C-alpha cells in the first residue's frame, strides 16, 4: 500500500533531520528539481550532496505542520542547529508523484 502524501512528506523531512541520507535519497525522484534561494539544483544526487554539507550543523528537524493539497505538501518546520542561529523556521513545498515519483522544488 503506497504511503500517503503526508506520510511521505514527514518521512522525507525526518530522514533529512536525522542525517539518514540513504533513506532520504530513496524518497527522491532521481531527476528532481529543487529551486532554492541561491540556485536551482537538478538531480537527487546533487541535492543530497548539498544537504550532506549541512549535516555538521543540524541537530534535528521539528515539524510544525504539514498542509496537503492534491499531490503537494507544504512542510513548515524548525531546522534546529547547533549554531548561534539555533532553530531556523523553514518551509518546503513538495510535489509527490501519483505513481511513486517524488519531486521537490
């Protein structure tokens, strides 16, 4: 039975927060497109490589809410770091394919 959009979004966020990059990559479509503040990233491998660079600073993610509409989920969470910034309020809009494709931007 396929996971719900909400469950997939939560799994993705938790894998990122836990530093479980193998699990994280398994949840992503290989050709994902991520549009961040600095640049657009193409491909799950490049995206996960960028998240790995954040790993030394992250303690965990604390999900505040997940809003779902159709095959999209917006995840609002605290990106909890061990830096002077502490918890950084963050949000991601995820598009999760109907046939198991998972893409984020």
